[in-house]
C-alpha cells in the first residue's frame, strides 16, 4: 500500500516538473508565437534542461494565460534590447552555476562586453549596437564550436557584417562599411574559407569576442604578432619600430592593411606597386635597402625556378633526380626565411638566407645538367648499339641473299659428292 502511494506521488511530481505550459500553449498558437518553440529544439539551453520561463519568467505550471504570464509570477515579457546582457549574465556570470555544466567555462562575458564599444553604447541607451543575442541568436543558441552557430569562425563575418556592411544601419556613426568586402578579398579569408584553416583570423579573432580588444594584446593593431611571431620579433628590432611608434602608426597594418591583407611578394619592395617608395626616396638609406633586398629576393626566386625547371626536365626524361628535388625544397625554405627576414629592414638579415639558397640553386642546377648530360650520353650509346644491330642484320641479310643467289645445280652437285 505504502509503495503504491509513493509511486503515485512520484508520478504526480514528475508530471508537475515536466509540465511546461509555456511550450504547450505556444506550440498550439502557431506563427510568430510558435517560432521560438520550434527554434528551441537545437538550443544548448534546452539540452541543459532550461525552458522559456528560465529567461522570460512566469509560471510554467499554469494553463491559465493570465496567471502563467503575470507579473505576480515573475513574468518579464519580451526582453528589451538593453536588458539582454543582464539577463544572460544572470547565469553566465555565475561561476557556481555554469561550472556545474562546464568546469572550464569563462564567466567574464558581461565584464568584457561592458568594456567594448558595443557595451558602452548600449549602456548609453543606443540599441543599434550588438548585444548577446545579435551574435549568438535568440532561441537557437548553440555551442560555439557547433558549425551552425553564428559565432563559428566561418560564419562570424556574416554575423558581424549584418550590421557593419549595412550603410543605413551604420549611417550615424561615420564608420566605413567596407570591412566585409575587404576581408573577403584577403589572404585570411582565403585560408579560412578555401583551405578550411581555422587558425586564420576572423573579425572576432582580431577584435575579440566580447571585449574592446582580444585578450592577449592591449590594442587591436598589435594582434598580428600573436600569430605571426617571427615577423613581429624582427620588426620589433628594426629601425621602423621606434619610428612608427613615434608617428603613432601600427607597424604591420601600415604596410599590409588591417582587413585587406593581400598575398605579399618582393614587388612590394620595388617597382610600381612598391610600398617603401611611399616614404623613402630611391637614394636614401631606406630606398637603397629596399632595392637591394628586392634584387636579392628576385635573384634567389629566379635561380630556384631555373633549377626547378632543369631538374623537372631530367625527371620527365626518366633520370633519377630525387636527391636534387629534395635539396630544392631546402632552397625554397631559404627563400621563405629570406621573405620573413625582410621584417628586420636590414640588407644583411635577408642576405644570409639568400646566400645559402643561391648555393643550393647552383648545386641542384648542376645536378640537373649532369642528369641531362647522362641522358644524352645514354642516347648516343643507344644509337650506336642500334646502328650496330642494324649493320649486323644488314650483313646477315646480304649473306643470305648471296647464298640464295648461287645456281641450285652447283649446290646439288656438291652434295652429291661422296
Ligand atoms: C495559454 C496560452 C499561453 C501560455 C500558457 C503562455 N503563453 Fe506566452 N503568449 C500567449 C499569447 C496568446 C501571446 C500573445 C499575446 C500577448 O502578448 O499577450 C503570448 C506572448 C508571449 C510572449 C511575447 C510577449 C511580447 O511582448 O511580445 C512571450 C515572451 C511569452 N508569451 C512567453 C511565455 C512564457 C515564458 C510562458 C510560460 C511561463 C508563456 N508565455 C505561457 C499565450 C500563452
Ligand atoms: C536563453 C534565454 C531565452 C529562452 C530560454 C527563451 N527566450 Fe524567448 N526571448 C529571449 C530574448 C532575449 C528575447 C528578445 C529577443 C530580441 O530582442 O530580439 C526573446 C523574445 C521572445 C519572444 C518575442 C519575439 C519577438 O520577436 O517579438 C517570444 C514570443 C519568446 N521569446 C518566446 C519564448 C518561448 C515560447 C520560449 C520557450 C520555448 C522562449 N522564448 C525561450 C530569451 C529567451
Ligand atoms: C559581437 C558579438 C558577440 C557579442 C555581443 C557577445 N558574444 Fe559571446 N561570443 C562571441 C564569439 C565570437 C564567441 C567565441 C566563439 C569561438 O570561441 O569560436 C563567443 C563566445 C561566448 C561563450 C562561450 C564561452 C566564451 O566566453 O568563449 C559564451 C558563454 C558567450 N559568448 C556568451 C555571451 C553573453 C552572455 C553575451 C552578452 C553579455 C555575449 N556572449 C555577447 C560573440 C559575441
Ligand atoms: C538560466 C541560466 C542561463 C541563462 C539565463 C542563459 N544561459 Fe546560456 N547557458 C547556460 C548554461 C548552464 C550553459 C551550458 C550548457 C552547456 O554548454 O552544456 C549555457 C550555454 C550557453 C552557450 C554555449 C557556450 C559554449 O560553451 O559553447 C552560449 C553561447 C550561451 N549559453 C549564451 C547565452 C545567451 C546569449 C543568453 C542570453 C540570451 C544566455 N546564454 C542565457 C545557462 C544560461
Ligand atoms: C546589431 C548590429 C551589430 C553587430 C551584429 C555587430 N556590430 Fe559592431 N558595432 C555596431 C554599431 C552600431 C557600432 C557603433 C559604432 C560606433 O559607435 O562607433 C559598432 C561598433 C563596433 C566597433 C568599434 C568601431 C569603432 O572604431 O568605433 C568594432 C571594432 C565592432 N563594432 C566590431 C564588431 C565585430 C567584430 C562584430 C562581430 C563579432 C560586430 N561588431 C557585430 C553594430 C553591430
Ligand atoms: C587581421 C585582423 C583583423 C580582422 C580579421 C578584422 N579586423 Fe577590423 N580592424 C583591425 C584593425 C587592426 C583595425 C584598426 C583598429 C585600430 O586602429 O585600433 C580594425 C578596424 C575595424 C573597425 C573600425 C573602422 C575601420 O574600418 O577602421 C571596424 C568597424 C572593424 N574593424 C570591423 C571588422 C569586421 C566586421 C571584421 C570582419 C569582417 C573585421 N573587422 C576583421 C583588424 C582586423
Ligand atoms: C589568428 C591568427 C592570425 C592573426 C591574428 C593574423 N594572421 Fe595573418 N595569417 C594567419 C594565417 C593562418 C595565414 C595563412 C597562412 C598561409 O597561407 O599559410 C595568414 C596569412 C597572412 C599573410 C600572407 C602570408 C603569405 O605567405 O601569403 C599576411 C601578409 C598576413 N597574414 C598578415 C597579417 C597581418 C598584417 C595581421 C594583423 C592585421 C595578421 N596577419 C593577423 C593567421 C593570422
Ligand atoms: C615596412 C613595411 C612592412 C611592415 C611594417 C611589415 N611588413 Fe610584412 N611584408 C613586407 C614586405 C615588403 C613583404 C614581402 C616579402 C616578400 O614576399 O618578398 C612582407 C611579407 C609578409 C608576410 C609573408 C611573408 C613572410 O614573412 O612569411 C607576412 C606573414 C607578413 N609580412 C607579416 C607582417 C607582420 C605580422 C608585420 C608586423 C609585425 C609586418 N608584416 C610588418 C613589408 C612589411
Ligand atoms: C609609412 C612610411 C614608411 C614606409 C612605408 C617604409 N618606411 Fe622605412 N622608415 C620610415 C621611417 C619614418 C624611418 C625612420 C627615419 C629614417 O631613417 O628615414 C624608416 C627607416 C628605415 C630604414 C633605416 C634607415 C636608416 O637611416 O638607417 C630602412 C633601411 C627602411 N626604413 C627600409 C624600408 C623598407 C625596405 C620599406 C619597404 C618594405 C620601408 N622602409 C617602408 C618610414 C617608412
């Protein structure tokens, strides 16, 4: 008897706990009032056991619309744009709660957000800036590592530029709206979208997710070095570092731009696309360094191309040149090093790897030439043997002919001899 009573009570309690009139009634309503329920199916908060009332307040046990959505039961209604960060932070700034679900999760999103341009302007009552749901969506919030999340690296551009590429939306701020077009033409977007290289930066990698700057650096302009550390170290020891600091110019950005970072080459050093000539006359120390570095890089690139061609020709002719091909890879590596070394803006830094590279180019060129000479030698050898075979065959044929040409009688007579 007692067992039965207990079971009945347990079932009743389970039914109470599972009751969610918000979902039931909104599912029945259809249209815009149903949309949040449909979207919620894939939401992380549903997976964590939360529902409508955990954000909107109200009483999920009452079937009565007036009770369920009453102020008396804590109903908040539609959350206003200025109230969203506070609402989300009620849980996301609560380490005790969040770490029950994810022990390593950060709980500083609101603290960071209030330091950003978005957060400061929202606090001042400007609702055109991004709040939590503009970046994470409202009822379809996903794990940030979920490829369907609007903050997933390949989707961040769309998320940010829904506002930032919309001239009408941004009109009153006097900010350019070209970030999307410039970024989509950059090496970074190419690496991310075509090669699926998730280590390439998106808007949020450089600007930070929630704060005014990404966590590792004091200003956005310093972010390049967090990924391109070699170039940063060389640059820091170059004559440009103190000069650009004094002018208030951000080093990397001054030469490569921020959003439209294109694939660089030695053409940036000299010629019509040159950067250096924008600030240095040809006969100044800077101008001369630029010209020398250009000549060096160009000569190494050209030498490696020539060696590559000759080795490839030898390989196509069936010669064994795998060792030369491997050495050529070393030569390419010296070229890569030399291009990085440009960032010291001193000729000597570039000259060292170039010298090594040129030696490799010369060595592999010789190996290619030798292989082709060997092929020619073998060809001559083959020709001589073929000629010898031909001559032998011709001799045989003549011999047979001369035997056949003899009168049949003389042979018979001969064989008849005892
Ligand atoms: C019996 C039906 C019913 C129940 C139960 C119900 N709702 Fe609603 N809800 C509605 C209707 C109808 C509307 C649209 C009319 C209105 O805004 O009052 C609505 C509107 C809303 C809105 C939009 C308000 C706005 O200003 O745009 C929210 C948010 C909402 N409901 C949340 C909830 C939550 C949370 C619960 C559970 C605690 C809940 N509802 C329970 C019927 C219901
Ligand atoms: C994680 C918090 C959260 C949960 C859970 C949540 N909502 Fe919302 N909801 C919001 C926020 C924030 C807004 C305001 C969105 C905006 O500014 O566009 C909103 C807006 C709404 C609106 C108004 C939509 C409009 O465009 O006018 C309705 C209706 C609504 N929610 C219903 C629901 C229902 C039903 C559920 C349960 C299935 C639910 N919400 C669960 C946070 C939540
Ligand atoms: C300007 C867009 C933007 C805004 C506004 C924004 N977020 Fe984020 N959020 C992101 C991005 C981008 C990520 C990181 C995605 C990744 O790691 O790949 C992120 C990550 C998160 C994470 C995962 C943990 C972490 O910190 O990396 C949580 C939780 C989160 N945001 C909550 C919030 C809350 C709460 C707010 C409002 C106070 C908010 N976000 C405002 C873009 C935004
Ligand atoms: C009632 C508490 C609560 C509220 C309110 C809440 N969240 Fe959450 N949220 C959680 C918990 C708990 C998790 C962890 C669940 C998980 O990842 O398994 C989570 C997970 C997330 C994640 C995924 C984090 C990750 O690691 O990928 C994002 C993004 C997020 N919430 C954003 C928001 C936003 C935006 C709001 C406001 C509209 C909000 N949350 C409101 C409790 C809440
Ligand atoms: C809901 C629209 C909206 C979304 C989404 C949005 N922003 Fe903004 N953002 C704005 C507005 C409006 C401003 C305010 C401009 C101002 O005051 O200068 C702003 C300001 C900024 C600024 C400061 C510009 C400056 O120098 O003043 C940066 C940087 C920025 N946003 C980056 C981002 C990034 C990165 C994302 C995506 C992760 C993003 N925004 C998503 C609307 C948005
Ligand atoms: C490789 C790093 C990087 C990436 C990726 C990047 N930005 Fe920037 N962004 C910068 C730097 C550096 C500045 C200059 C900031 C400064 O001087 O403080 C800047 C400036 C801005 C500004 C201020 C106005 C302007 O154009 O100068 C906005 C708005 C902005 N970025 C938005 C975006 C958006 C949206 C995306 C994605 C489409 C994006 N950024 C991608 C580095 C980046
Ligand atoms: C989050 C890491 C990250 C940040 C931040 C970053 N980059 Fe990159 N960058 C990459 C990756 C990854 C590639 C692609 C490398 C490749 O193509 O092999 C790349 C490629 C490049 C290239 C082309 C290299 C080549 O050989 O063609 C240049 C130039 C460049 N970045 C400059 C910058 C500048 C300038 C900034 C700052 C405004 C910056 N990067 C910020 C990761 C980053
Ligand atoms: C004074 C102009 C200038 C500055 C400042 C500058 N670069 Fe460069 N960068 C160049 C030139 C020129 C090349 C092309 C070298 C080549 O390919 O022959 C280049 C090439 C590159 C490359 C591709 C080749 C390589 O090095 O692997 C990357 C990546 C790069 N720069 C990143 C950076 C970063 C990060 C910074 C800031 C720490 C920076 N650059 C500062 C002029 C500059
Ligand atoms: C935005 C302007 C600017 C650009 C672009 C620029 N420089 Fe400079 N450079 C300076 C300034 C300013 C100084 C320090 C004052 C001086 O010595 O002329 C300097 C100094 C130098 C020096 C040291 C000169 C000396 O007297 O010892 C060299 C070498 C140099 N730059 C090379 C280059 C090369 C190579 C490039 C192209 C990749 C380049 N610079 C691009 C502004 C620039």
